C-alpha cells in the first residue's frame, strides 16, 4: 500500500475504517454475492470431449466435500468427464492418485488442499507432463490459477473482529496445527500481524495442535483440560484457522459455563453458523466461505483456459462473509443453509 503523506487526516480515516471493518465488510460482501453467482454462469466455454482430473486431499469436512462436489458437477454441466479422486486425508494416497492422473493424461487437473511442501514436487510433475494444472486453496508456483477465498482478508477481518470484541485486551488460545496448509498459514499470519498492534492481547503458550481425524473430540478434550487450568477471567477467546476445532472448543466452553470466553474460526459449515446464531453459544464469529462456488469457479477457469484464454489471473477470489450473532440468520438464507444443514 502506498500512503500519501500529504493527506492530513489519513491516519484518522484509517482508524475509522478499522473500527467499521467488521460489520460493514460483512454487509458489503453479502450484497456482492448474487451478482457474482450470476456472472459465473455467463460465457463459459464447453468442456465437451474433455477429461478433467480432480484430486482432493479429503472430503470428510463440509468445505472439502462441497468444493469437490462443485468441481464434479460443473465439469458434467459443461459437457466434460470428471476423473474424481479422494485422497482420504493421506498424503501418500493423494500422491498415488496424482501419479495415476498423470498416466491417464487428462486435458487438465485440478488439485484441492493438502500439505504444500509434500505436494509441490508432484504438482511440478503435472506441469512437466504438459498437463494444465489448476488448484483450489493450494497456493503453488506450478498452478496456472488458484481459486480460493481471499485468505489474507479473511485472516485480517477475523482478527479485527476478535480484537474489537475483546476491546484490545485479553488472553487467547490459538489452534495452530496445520500451518503447512497455505490458506491456514495465511489466516494465522494475519492474526499475528493484527495482534502486533494490540500488545495487550496475549496468545497463551504453547499453541494448541488441532488434529485430523476426531477433530471435534480432540479440541473438546484439549479445551476442557485448559479450562480447568485457567480460572474464570484468565482466558477471553479461542481462535482456530478452520471451523471444525471451533465446534469442539465451543462445546467445551459452553459445557463449563464459561460465558466470558468467545470462539472464532473460518469456513462456515452449517453447524458452526448455527452455533454462531445461537445467542447462548460462545461461538462469536465464523467467516463463511462458499466452497461449492469455489469448486465451480475453478472448473470454469479450466474451461476458459482450454478454450484458448490465456488472460487468467494467478488467483481467482470468491467472496466470503463475516458471520456474527447479528447477521447469522440472514447468512443462512444467502448460503442456502438451515440449522446444522
């Protein structure tokens, strides 16, 4: 960002924008969604006769499954044939699937999620085989285009919401078990960047390690133990880079009657949006992504590329929504969700 030092009140303007960022950003993005969805269906080339490889790290999480379904459905809608493979949250299995796809030489491959350092050598092999590579939520120099939410913005907005709710002071527990996943790392780094300017907010050490599988149960157990260790008034919030650990953390906080603690996370699974909507729940906010639309948009980028369009940007961002107690019911309508569904 370039700042014009000749603007006399710029600092005050920035301060106002920060204070208003949470609720206004949520409203602005919310109203942007219908027009974006309409644009997605316009002028998309056919995939008739094309075979599109689809490999995903896993599908047990709502976000992962919806992004995967969005890709498969859109390939079919555009007349193509999806070759869809689920890695089952096992790096070795997903790598084996990538090898299989390379051998089949599809017209393009879309890879979703996974540990970047493990995947990158294999993503390079896809390009070396002259197969166009597109990614979803995987930042990679080998990818022609990644379709994702703007996770820098997501991380900032979630952190600002937390800071404002805590009035700039307090102790927080942070789940940081998947820093190797680029989008989670972006969100965590933005949390740290915001907290740098709020020195009265302290991350309790050591940071927590969320796990897969049994994420909810593990988070519940970890938070339950820490609530016994830290008495009332010594913890004000819990942050997670995705929303499955938020479920377990919220359940543990609510079961202990620790109403002074609020939880925050990213993704917007229906059960988490329902928790945020519940006025009695400690879930204060979640940033809801649109995984089905993300998957669909990735396929549309593939279709344009295969039709000869070489003007695609390196990243395509699909809007996300800051969900709070105040707007959760409206967001459910916008996303086509109901409580827990």
